[in-house]
C-alpha cells in the first residue's frame, strides 16, 4: 500500500543532500568548533558557512544568528531573555490566544514571575485585529510575541503592520515572531519588518530534528537563560550541534532557492483540494476569509484545517491511516491533550466541530496525485463514517 505523508507541520522528511552532509560531518569533520586545532577550525567553518546562508535569507549580519536545539528553545530564549532584560522598564507582555505552547506556556511561566500578559483574540479566520494590539500597548509593555503562521489552521498574521505599529507606539518594546511554520514558506526580512527576535526550526524545513535558530536584531539585548562555557557570545552556552546546523542551513538554502515556484505549486494544490472536499457533505475549511478557496494566498501555502461535522477527528485520522494517508488531529504538539484547541476555540468554531477537525499539511515532496487520492478517499470515507456515527 502506498503511503502518503500529509503531516508536514509536525515534522518533515530530511532532504537526501542534508542527510549526506550530516553523515560526512559526523564521521569526518567531527571536531569541536571551540577547539583551536585543525579539526576544530574545520568544524567552525561549517558554522560560519551556515550563518552566511541564514544571513542571506534573513537579510541580516551573521552576528545576528544564534543556534539552538529547536523552535521551543528559541522561543524561550527570546521571551524569557527579553522580558528579564527589560523588566526594570515594565512588566507587561502581549501575545495572542493562538500561539504555539512554546510561547503560551512560557508566558504563563513569566506570569508566575510577576509579569502581566495580554492575550489577543482573533477573528474567525484566525488573524489578530491591529486595533486590539494598539489598545493593548501601554508604556509598561516591553515585549510582544506574535506568530507568523499558525500551526493548526495556517492563518497568517499581519506581522509587518504589527511591527510598524509596535515601534510607533512603543519604540523600546521588543517584537518577537515565532516563524517556525513560516520560515521556508515565506520571505521574512526582520530588519524591514521591525522584528527584533525571530525563531525558526530545522525539522519543519526538511532539516534534522534537534536544531533551530534565533535571530537577534542589532542593538537588541536579551539575557541568557542557560549558562556554561560561553559559546555563541555567551548568549547560548553549549557545544554547537555542527552537523545539525549545517544540515539546517543546507535545507533552508534548497527551499529558498526555489521558493517562488514552490509557493505557486503548493497554493495550486491547496486551492484545488479545498474546492474538491467542500463538495463533500458536512466538510468545512477553517482559516479562510470570506472569499473561500480564492483566498488561499491569504493563508499559509501548506496547511489545510478540515472539519467534518458528525465524525470525530480520531476516527477520521485512523480511517485515513488505514488507506495509507497520514494526517494530524490538530497540532501534533498537543495531540495527547484532551483540552479543546485554543486556536479553534479562538476562531469561534462550533462546539461539535472542535473534536471533528484534522490538519493536512504538505511539503515539497507532496504531489498532485497524492492530494487527488486523499480527496477521493475523503469523498468515499466521510459518508460511511457519518452513517456509522449516527447508528
């Protein structure tokens, strides 16, 4: 049976070139980049090469790039490090109700340290209202964290407009963007968008797990959240994951070299798929604006949130799995929790649909034939599952 992997927002298949490069580094160029001998110098060159790639993608200096163990650590470094660095000026933070747990739980932790947090609502398509952000900003606001792309429904936030607003009203306030789902799927230039801190993750872009980056803008001060040997200018101690960093950079370079054409392809697949499944009784799509399928370019190119009235997500997920199709019941980061999705609740999804929603997420490896097969399979399965549920 053919396997169709459509859970790419959870993790992606590593590019073969990335696996080859990492194997070479792990078996041949395995020195510690802090060592002063030849092997250490070779390892350090891999780090510099990676930073050159990322600085080109983000339009920044190599000095602005710091490497971490992934998006969660990057978010923690940015939010905790930024809040603690500026807490003498104020203790008010702003985020949204649809953030990834790496942001929401970090904010909750800081509330325990005496910070206050404003959680912005969204509209029915999952976008914040800039008027709400403007009202929330005060003289005590020191950090705002807004995700670029929502990991569950694929809504895109007005990052550039938000950055401009933040800097106009609170020039010293830090603006952090969790771009874990957006990096590799959009051109993001922090310096042009008033972004002070930006998080990205390797395993979402066909790189290895256990690696990520944090962009820190010029003049931005955050304090370390871990301590050790003082690597990476003392901000993130610990021996760098050289093969992971090099692999992540190679994957990013591959994606961005062909980004425009790939975006056109993915948006085409998404639009055609949505048009087909909307013809199935009981199926609805989350995160689109009022224009329906014609507005897909106002959302992420790779994420489709699909609800089926009367069919539980777990039932549909395993029924698709029986046909060789792998999707997610919402975000894989919170799949094992029984609480309703904060994102689906925030957009006002009806109660009976909260537990009837799956996420389909594509990648560069996803083909038109796979999406057609998935649409055909849903068209065949949903009526049967709905009849079974009614019994």
